[in-house]
């Protein structure tokens, strides 16, 4: 019983096109996270690119810059986690439930 390599290659190409479309969709979707009771808000694309950071004026305390840095870090990390979850939900079905390591042939993830 021989394998049909042409059919296999066609299926691989179709899957690659589906993944590419999903990645393009992710780049157009936005996730948002905040920290410090909303004093710092971060937006990112589903592809994990930060697009906006908003800092409320009352969050800027010259005597405590570490607090502001911590809020920014917390909001950025949460936004990136949300972007990763969005990516997994979009691409998970195409990967047959495989939990692939980051960047394994999937640029931008």
C-alpha cells in the first residue's frame, strides 16, 4: 500500500495557508489588560505586538517610580498572556490539539 505524496503535499500546503490566514487575523485582533485598578492599560494584537500603553496621570508619582514600573510590567504581561491564549484558540484546532513549542515553524507566535 503506497502513500500518495502529491495528496500529502497538497494537504500540507492547505494547512500552511490556513495557519497563515489565522496569523493574519490574529494580527488584526486586539486584546487589552490593565493594572493598578485601571491606572495602566495596555493593548496588544493577537500576534503579541504591543500597540498602546495608557497611563493615568494619578499613576505618576515621582516619589515612587517603582510602583508605576510594576503596574506597567503587570499590564504588559497580562496583555501578552491574553494574546497567546487568543492565538492558541485560533490555531489550536488546526494543530490537532498539539501543544507546539513557541516559534516552531509559526512565525510571530
